């Protein structure tokens, strides 16, 4: 390996790591139920994004997961209230608690709703030394008022990557959602429902696969290098 590193003059040898398969096999796998936080993007009385989220919650619970659904009612606009606002505190605490997340938004004017985006915007990339979303799994879904579209899920996929989340490949987009739920708010049998089952099953599997090795998965050469430089500056700074 040292000979190969000779051909990488820009790499700091002490900080370079060869990916190790053994590190991806946790010695003591977690035994608690996987923890999921679900967000939805509409406050209407008959909100189809909420109804779809509740269906997802039932599926995750049936698979053995522990689920929390955040109610966005009362959440202020980003920067329009202090971070100590009770709804902001609730959302951030749930985000830290969760090992995986589901985001479900209606598509409005060709995009996710402001309610959905506000929830995501209140979740910071870091809280002190804690990164509440980094390395956690994410599934994305949307409901459509008309024909099937993927604008909202495409946007949420970009946001998931920006939040350094492991966004699963599968996704759900329910067309003409007003036809897909009965009077009791339950989703009717259909290929759309089958896809929701697929997505939750995939999310559950990815969460089981990654939750115990997240620190290793998100460990980066650039950040090790930055940390080493910061430590060097602190240790070598002139006496005050």
C-alpha cells in the first residue's frame, strides 16, 4: 500500500483509510426496534399526505418499528421564531431520536409544499457536535391531485442528499390521491398501495443494515484532515 500511496502526493498518509469490510459488521448489533420519524406536508382536515403517512406508519409498526409522526400545525416559519419555540424543539428532538425518516408531501404548483419545506429547513445540519440527519435513512413519497408526477419527490431527494441522508432508491407517488382513500381515511388496495409497502419494506431493511455502522459510513478523509489541522493549530498556538 505504501508504494501505491507514493503515487498520491496530495494524500496525507496518516489520515488515509482503506475501506474495511469488517467495520461494516457491528460486533454487537442493536436489539431495540428501529426508530422512524414521519413528516407530512399539508394541514388540510382531510390531508392525503397525512393519510398516506399514517398508512406508512402502520406498515413500519407491523414490521417491528417504533414510529413517531410529527404534526406540523403550529410550527413557525423558519427564522420567524427562536430555536427554543416548542414545536421547533419537538421536531429537532424527534430528528435526533430517529434512525430513519419518511417525508411525504403533496405537490403544489409543481413543487413540495411550503409546510414540508419549513419542517426540513428547521432541521439544521448540526446541533453542536451532533449532526441530526447525517447517515440516517430516508424514504420519500408524494400525493398528487391529478396525474402522477415526481416533482416533489425529486426535490426531496435533492434535499435528502443535502442533509447527508441515505435516501433509499425506491419512492412513491400517488396519482389522484382523492380516489385512493376510503371514507375512513384508509388507503384502498391498488398498485399505489403495493408500492407504499415496497418503499417501507426497503426503508426498514436499509435502516437495519446501516444504523449500527453510521459513524463508519460517514467518516470522511476531508473531515479527518480538517480536524487534524484544527488540532494542530490549537496545540501549537502561542501562549496567551
